[in-house]
C-alpha cells in the first residue's frame, strides 16, 4: 500500500479519484486550496485507489495522507 500525501496545509476543493479507480503515476487524485492557489495531490505511483481519506471541504495539513494506493 502506498500513501498519497498533501504537500501543503489547506482545504480540499476537488476530489477527482474514487475507490477502485486505476490511476497512473502523476494522475491528480485530490486538489487542495491553500493561500488562494490550487495544488494537486498526485498519485506517487501507478495502481488502484484503495481508499480516499478526505472529502471536499475538509481541512488537511502538510503531510496528511489523502488516499491509499495498492
């Protein structure tokens, strides 16, 4: 299992992936808004999204795991 983590503290403004979805390395999973900028959280490797741990409107901190790939 490989975690995908937020690089910034902010609010989740978009969830593009869903559990069971097959993604390629670099695909956007979630977008976090921080300081009026939108920062994508990308898949660190190719795989299947096993679990999404955030929802739109949720606050995340730098380093928080937002999704798990398997």
